[in-house]
C-alpha cells in the first residue's frame, strides 16, 4: 500500500467507511431493489447490519488499543483512535441503533419514506465519527457539516407538515450561521499555527499570551460556533423550535447524538489546542453555563409541549456539562463523559416513550397526552418515571451519578458558587419533570383514546435504555472505569 | 505610489465581510437574502485562509478553502430545497411570516 493510504489508515477509517457505504447503499436500495412498501423491513435490517459491521470494527480497534496501549493516529495525524474517541463512538452507535429501531413504526404512522431516513441516520453518524476522531481542522469541519446537513434534512423530513418545514429552515439558517463562525475561528487558528493539525496548533497557542487579540478572536468565534452546536444559552434559540417541529424520533437523535458529538469536539478543542488560553475562555464558558441553566430551567417551567419542554431541559443539561469543562480537572472531564453517557440513555428513553404516544391522527406531543398512561401502558409509565427521575438527577438513577461528578469536580477546584447555583437549579428542574410524572400517574385521560401499539423494536429499545439508566446508577464501576480509561493520555 | 496590500488588509476585509454577513442574517427578512449572508461569512473564511497561505507560503489553507466552498454549496442546496418545501405549504419566504413555532 502507498504512503497515502496505509493499512493503519484503513484500520482507523474502516467504521466511517462502512457507515458511509451502508448509508449510501440504503439510499440506492430504497430506489432500485426495495421500492415496494412490503419490503421496507429490509431497509431497517440494512441499518442494523451496517451498525453491526461498524460495531465489529470499533471492537477490533478497542481490542488493539487495550493490547498495545497508546493511541492510533492515521492520515499523518488527521484522524486518531484513542479511548476517548471510542467512548463517543460507542455512544453514537447505540444511539443510531435505538433511533433506527423506534423509527420504523413512527414512519409507518406518518406515511413517510424509510430508505432515505435510515440512510441519513447512518450518514449523520459518519459525520459524528469525524467529530470525535478528527484531529485536523479540515477533517473536523467536513465531519461537522456532514452531520449537520444530514440533520437539516432529517428535521424537515415530514415534507407536508408546515411545522417540520419551519423547524428545518430555522435550524438550517442558525446552524449554518454557527458553522460559518466556527470556520472563521478555524481559519484564524490556521493563521496562528500555520498548520491545520490540532497538535501543531496546541504548540503554537501555548507560546502566546492568553489575552493575545488574534488568539482571543479565534477563541471567541470558535467558542460561539461550538456553543451554538451544543445549544447552550445564549445561542440556544434554534433548539426549542427544531426539537418541536422535527419528527419525534429525529428530535431524540438530535438531542442525544448531535449534542454528544458536539461535546466530543468541544472537549477536544478546548482542552487540547485552546487549553493554554484557559484564562480567556473560562469567563465565556462560565457565562454560557449559568445562562443555560437559568434559561433552560425557567423556560421549561411554562411549556405545555413535551418536546419543547425536553428541549429546554436539554439546554439546562448542556449548562451542567459545561460546568465539568470549567472545572477542567480529571474528575471534571470524567464527569463530562459520564454525564454525556448517562444523558444519552435517559433522554433517548424519554423521547422513546413520547414516540410511542404518536398514533394515527394524534401527535402525542402535548403534556396532556401523557394523562392516564399508567392505566393504558403501565410498563411505559414506569419507564417514563425512571427516565424523568434520572433527568432530574435523583439517586439511585444514573442522572445522579453524572451530576455528582460534575459537582465534585467544582468543589475540588474551588468553584463553590457555581456548585451552589447548579444545586439550586436541580430543585427547579424537579418541578417541571414531576409535572410530567403527575400527568402520567395522577391525572386521568379520556378513555376513548386509541391504545398504544408497541413494536418489537420499541420494546427492545425501551428495555435497553431503562436497564442502562438504572444500571449505571446502581452499579457504576464498569462505566467509571471506561470513562477513566478514556481520559488517561 | 500606493502602499502594497498586506495580509493585514485581507484580514480587515474578511472581518468586514464576517460582520456584514452576521448583520445581514440578523436583520434581513427574506430567507434567500439570509442564505446569501451565510455565503458571505463562508467567503470571509476563504479570504482568511488564502491570505494566510500567501503569507506563510503554504497550501493547506487553500485546500481547506476548497472544502469550505464545497460545504457552502451543499448547505445552499439543502437550504433551498427546504425553502421550496416550505414555500409549497406556506407561500412565503419572509422569516417574520414563518411563525408557527415561537422563535
């Protein structure tokens, strides 16, 4: 093999290649091989197959890292596979798989195309691969846009629904605005270092003063672009609209996958190359974290649409995760990883229950649609209770564990005020999560509502998310070890 | 005799383009004009990259610029597609009339 594409390069890139290949193949198969409705099942099987192949590739990479130690760098340092990247790759894989499984019935109910949907899910995941593994500005930017553009289309997937159109348009306009800012920041970073590799940029940045105006400009534009992507206030305006208008399954994917990927990138950029400039970006992050918690919590209190409520709750969670970055010590970074992992499962689970509320002629998005769920589907109701308790951060669920490490790191680094503010907002968040709990258990709904139809895929997905949300809370050791491994360099 | 154009001039130009683009996105009502403003921002990035390349005598930035152009085109294509889907249902391209979801 040539020096341009070595076997190491292939080994590192393989999962992304497989995802792109299966994604494109699903698009084509939908068109040529399985155009009839009765063959739709095969398209979902294709997605599962693609994920299984990618999973095997990730597993082989993980085994290699465990046996050889260190990390694998490919394409002259443009891509890297380390435990940190793999931690996120597994999250993306499980997320895509679960979203795919719960989407089948949702798409049937909404009379939408299947092939394009599954294809775009895999292409978005391919973009996420480059966000977590990219160590070169060009690679990162292209990966980010691959993910973002797939998401724009997915959000607007219900073409005949005005709300979906509108959500897609708003998401696209604000998303590309933020991508533009991010790219501007990247171009300045390139100018500072004369190289697009994160490693070289880190070396160049460390020789400069943190308050150097050019570096400040690069930091500010990159920071604003990334804060947009993680939907932290005051750059959160797109999130509630995009979450509300998008198909519920896509909202789940957006809230979990896109956010986890953006956090993977945020940590890589701000701990790595911009790490030496910490004094200048710390105030920005503190401001964003406090604003996110404030706006997320206060706006969520008045919402009646469950998807919008969870959107504000996700803004709130973004604030908490940022606190881990602000603390910045190993406990804090580990807290961020644990929080992202935990957030993935509890949020996926909550959206999953909302998705199964969607029936023909009923959107199932109002908080009143949750009424009487306990009578109709006790399994779903109990699962929803677990997810909401976990989102509020009450032990023994996993949500508590995420918050515990974040607060621990804040106390360790002496950010007492932030820790107190964070704790106070937990109390506020309990109010609106328990409004949903009350609707599920206490209030009674109309009795003539059509019953829930639950597919096999949804059952599996519900079981997995429920088990992990409780499991990580009750028996955290293996997950803590995994997170610890990911931050050891 | 005019002073030669330096990297600093290019950076000022690109900063101005970024500002014009940002103001355009925030102030204009027409979605098509907003998309043009986004193109302005991405072109500010390209000017930056090429100016730095000229200064540093390198090629990486120009390759980055080609990728930025490609991404801009993909984004515009998807954006116009979404806009047409919206226009079919709603018959407007003005952002203040697209108000089904609270901003």
